[in-house]
């Protein structure tokens, strides 16, 4: 009986029925949209403007001889190639600014990640997952390739682990500041898929003041790692390269 009454009511009030149907359709669409948003993955890193300040800075002197494959075996990259990766971090805002230059690199890029230029969590001589994927330096060819900008997390790489989770998921820039030697910068090409060049992060001053990282500060303000002249030399060269790169980019505009 109640079903018949309901049916008769719909026929007796056609405008009310149309409004009810329209509301039901709109409500259904809204519910579907909410469901899609709820199941969508966290957004990828965002290109942002350079922040007013940084909490740390790092440089990478990447060379072919430091490249290893996925098993940690030596897999030298392109002979004569070199990479300079300069990073400035504001870990409070989860922003990393990058200035990357590759020289002596030929051929196109290739990687399972969404780009072929990465920051991996890996100590020297070992492989590790990518945590940040940077735009590839350009142009592709025999001339120097450059890339610069700033990214704000959360970060994604396009590579997933055994649990089908992106290797950038949950990564924080504070992890780099806590252990820079546990991270490496590299790029991958079609001819050198394990890596065309690679190098470990070295901490450099921010504004001429050492930012720590386990090293002492010299009179020039360049951090000198204790007990290793070779590492100290790399730190000095990295700091000089970092400052020169910034000045050159500033003069270009």
C-alpha cells in the first residue's frame, strides 16, 4: 500500500518529482567527486619561487667512476663526463632549490622514474631508492646541459617499492640535513642506464657561514671535513662552484 501511495504522489506532483530527481543526480555526482578525491594520491612536488632563506646547502661533484648498478657493483658512466649539482634547502617549508650542470654527456635520458635526474638515498658505493626527481638538464646534445629551479614537497619519483608505494612518499628534506653523506645525486642516459655520473652530497656554507654536518669551519667560511684532505678539497671546490654558479645565473638574469 505504501508503495502505491508513493507512486501516486509522484504522478500528482510532477514538478516536485523533477526537483527530487535533479537533486538526487547532483548529489550523486558530488559524492562521486568526493570519492575520487579521497582515493587520489598525494599531489606531486610543485615548482615554486625561491624562498627568502635556507636552512642548509649542499653540492655534488658527480663523476663516472662513482656509478654503481642496482646490486652495488661498479658500473662506470660516460668517460670524461662530469656533473655539478648544487642544492639549497629550506626544510621548514620543504623547499629544495637546485642548480644542475652536466658536461661531456651525450645521448638522451632514460630512467624508470618520471625524469632521469635524481637525488637517491644511498651511501657511496651502494644503490638506493630515488627520493626526489628533478627536471633533466637541457639541451640534449654535446654542449653543457643545465637545469635550475625550486621544488616544494611532498615529493614523488614515479618509482614504487615492493609495497607499491612511491619512493618519494613520506620523504622529508630534514633527512638530508641529518645525514648528507647518505644521499647521492645522479643522472641516467640511454647508454648509461645505471648512471652517467654520480656523486655524494657535501655540505657547503649558507651565506658564508658553515651549516654544520659534522665538519669544522675554516677561516674562509668553507666547511672542512675532519681527517680527510681529499674530502676537504671537494668541499672547497663545491663551495666555489656553488657561488660561481649563483653569480653567473644572477648576471644572466
